[in-house]
C-alpha cells in the first residue's frame, strides 16, 4: 500500500496510514536512494508536522515490506531486493540481466549509489553468479557484516519473479526498457517495489562490463543491427 501526499490528501487518511504501520518516505522524482528514510509508527511524535512535510515535499509514503528470511539474512536492516531489467521488442518482453542488492551498516536502503552491495544473478537459474561489489569497485566474497556468501545463493521464487516482471512490462506499450525493483516477501509472495524507466547502466557495467553484447544478440533475432 502507498499514499502520494499532496495538498489534496485528507489529513485523517494520512494519520490512519502512518499510525498503523511503519512506512518509507521518498520523493517520486528521486534517484539513487537519495532522501529515502524509514519512519516507524511508534516513533512518530508530531503527526501534523510529518503530514506538512510530506505535503510540502510531495512525498510518496509506502508501507514497509518484510522480506523473505533467506534474503534478509544478508542484511536484516534493509529490504534486500532484486533489480530485473527487461527489454521489449515486437511486444515480446525479454530479461536482459538481473541483480541482487543488499544494504550495509544501519541504512534501510540497498541502493549501490547509497552504499549498498550489488551481485549479478543468472537469469535462467536465479542463482547469484558473482561476488558482491560496491560503487567504488570493492569486491566482497561475503557480506562484510553477516558473513553470508554471495556467489551460489539461490534466489527464492525466481520463476515467479521473472513472470511478474514480464507481465508488468506488457502493461506499458510504449516503454522499451524497465529496471524492476522486486522483493520476495516474508510469505513468499513477489511484489514490485517500483519500475525504473532509465535503469542504471553502471550496474550492468560493474558486473558484466556493459550490455551491448546482450542487446546485440537479442536484436539479431529480429534482423536489427546495433
């Protein structure tokens, strides 16, 4: 559940939303995890002030999601998610590449640009096929805090994750490339956190050295030269 707050948002609706659950606050136009923060309902002492801030900044308020235990063991403080990049041509969605992202330290987010760690995931098997890397190219065989090994970890509900992203891609006719941020919930359900119309190419560069080769192979099937 989410609530996009504006001057038209009913105050009582806002109070009910933030008083009953922990939430994430972020700007709709934000990038790279900038300004995202978690607010626990029990810690809110000035609801009116929070409401006015959200109206002033036009913030998106999202209900916190609890991740699947196998994924959360890497870094319990953040929701550890997947970035699945899909490409569509002739109304056929294809998965170009996928990543597993975890947080680091006390932060509640896992964006690599905000200090998180990124791993490559094999798109066929759903198994992590690389070590972890941060934005500065530092390599991690294991998560530096939990000591969980990255390479070889099997993403739960992988086939369902792929199906959810492909189906979502078909709902947007004119969009060709989307980077879907996906989570597996504590109950094993698959949820899309958000879709990014301009997914960061530098993520692909860090793990795979770029996506030109991947795209060339896909386009060859349609007699299109890159």
